[in-house]
C-alpha cells in the first residue's frame, strides 16, 4: 500500500469550516476523484485518513497536513490535482508527497501564526509584546467541555514580535501585525490564548476580532525560533529512491525486444 501526505489550506470564508466539516468535504472529494483508498477492517469500514493538528475553527491556515493510505499506487502530483479540483475554493491542496519516512505528527512541534490587529496602533502592540515576553508566566483562562481551565500561555511561546503593517487592508485606526511561534504543548496554547495574555499583561484589547492565519508548522529550531518544513524528509527520501508509483510502472512495462 502507498501512503501520501498532503498539505492543504483554509482560506477566506472557509476558515470558518470546522474540522468535522472538512473531514466530510474531504471524504466526498476522495469519492468524487475516485481515489483508490485503503479501508479499515470491521463492521463499519472507513477510508484510512490520518489528520494532524487541525487549526481552530475561525482561523485561516496555509499549512494543514493529513496522510492517506491507498490500495493502488498513484502519482502524488496527479493525485493532488484531482483532489484540489474536487474541493471547494479555499480548501486547496497545494502539496503532495509520497510518505517515505515515519512520524509526520511527531514533526509538527510548533506553528507560526500571523495575527492581524486592525485599529490597534503598532506602538501599543509592541509595548504589549515586550510586557508579555518579560513575564515569567502569563496565566489565562479558557472554557472547555470540563469547565473553566487556567494555564500558562507564556511557556509555549518560542517567539513573538511585531511586523510592519501591510497596505492590503487599510483601516482608519491603524493596524498591528504580530508574528507568533508557539510550541505544541499540552494543554495546547492557541493564538487567542496569547491575545488573552496580551490583555492580561498590558491591557491590549483590540476593538475588532483579530484575523489569525497559520503560516507554517513543523520542527522547531529552538535557537533561531524558526519552524522547518515537515515534508522535507519525504522529498529527500523520494529523490534518493524511486517512488512506489514509478516502481509499479516500471514493473508493468513490457520488455523490449532482445
């Protein structure tokens, strides 16, 4: 069986798609594209799809990952194209590689987020960032299915900085843009938890909801605070050896005349 790893996006209005909604849409796309999926055993077989660390509902993302298992080998790029065509615009499959290594989920150690704060002056955001980073702990509260939970948002933040505002969405009251690198810990610290921490440490309270987008996730370089591409090991392994699809094609090719 062949395993394929996909990178997909949540853009525009589709950022409000829940993970369950995406699962339904993706499984419909698999059927529409006639992908030869491998299925689980038992009384209720389901396609073998592994989802990894989905972004919260309401946030955009350029770096969502999943893995599928096929009953028949397929070319990864051709598979990407037919799946992308079968999904609604905004849920875009932008990369596909054959899984030649183990542990994709283990490589998703941290995420890079961009947080756009309309009607917030960059100087005010910078002061809040400094106060947050100088704090040893920043306790925030989040309501869960088991009630209100308090935890430290500071420990998960590997990097937090302000960036120059872009002119793509001008506003009357200024705009601050934050770049956040957050470790994937337990309990998970989300961008809205960091915003709660900025409110707690520096009374930063944006008048309109923040626009949040995940730019990347992968292995964390603690020294530089950067996040590396989790699919790079699979690409490197594919360059060193032919893919399953290529092997299958070569095996089925008729031999030439002696």
